[in-house]
C-alpha cells in the first residue's frame, strides 16, 4: 500500500491506496443529506450496505423519515425516489446512533465560501469531525471527506483523528440532477 507522507506523524491515504475488499464493510454512514449526500446514501443502500443518513437538521430528518416532500431534490434526481422507496436508509440526526457501528463514514457537509475573503468556511466540517471523534469507540472506520475543502485540510483532519480513523480525501465534482445515475453507471 502506498501512502503520501505529510509529516512523520500523519499519513493521508488516497482512495486508490485502500482495497475496500480487504476490510469487511457492513455499515456506511453518509453525513449531510443534501444534494450530494442523499443520492450517495441511496447508492450505498442499493449496493447492499446497511446505511445511515445523518444530518443535524432535525426537520429534514423528520421529513425523510415520513417520506414527505423535501423540495426539488427527489424530483431532480432521476431514480432517487424509487431507490429510497425500495432500499432502506436509516435517517437520524444523532451521531451516537450510527458512528460507533460504522465501517465507512462519508462526510458531505457544506463548506460555503465566505464572501469577505473567498475562502471556504470549514467550521461545519470540523464540528462534524469533532462529533465523529467523540463517538468512535471500538472500530477504526474509514472516514472519507467528499466536501469541498482547501489544500491542507486533510492533514488537519487526520491530526484531529490521530489513530482513531483512516482518512481518505476524495472531493467530487458532479453534475447535480444526474448524480444518482452517475453513481449507478
């Protein structure tokens, strides 16, 4: 396995460094049930994994649990609604429910650009990382950052996790409105 050495204490792995087939993966948690996270959660569920969809927006989670309309998201992603009706995603707003049992954790939280300086606001990401770290117990999960982040962010996140998790940084550039089909094909 090749690694990119950042410092003597911190190693960041890329997605090509990890052979997912060599680690038994049963449970995937996707954090952030927005335009990217919800289709990603549905994709993992359709692929046969036990999937948790985590979002701190309790109102959104309630709407997902009762399958209430959540705006254009379901209408703009062909196949997403049918997949969510067919394959189970367990929606929650509680890190304590899903993080301790997760093998893979995918972070898709917003990192909005600050208009004043043009830089991404990473506070939602680091708040999420802190909550994940708090709830990791016996397992050493693979944590994948898919949110848009600045160079050097992966190193800072890995330092937060220390040896409690394996970090993969895999930002995505996708076409919203066709993401679910892109994942399937």
